[in-house]
């Protein structure tokens, strides 16, 4: 699982801001990330 991190620089998409800090599977995240000019990142979630 990964946590979505939106880059808040005033140009982030609203849909991406809504994803900030949400948890996704790697498959979901890789399908969502990588849009043109998207500067979001995902970081691995360490299970507790
Ligand atoms: Zn983005």
C-alpha cells in the first residue's frame, strides 16, 4: 500500500488534492499517477 502526497503549489488538480494522504494499492496509485505536469508522489505505507 502507498500513501498519496499532493504537491501544494497552487497548480495541483482538485482531484489530486482530494487524494492527499489517502491510501491506495500500488496498482491503483500507478494507474492514477503520472498525468501531465502532475507533481504528486506516493510513499510506501509501513504496516503497523
Ligand atoms: Zn497530481
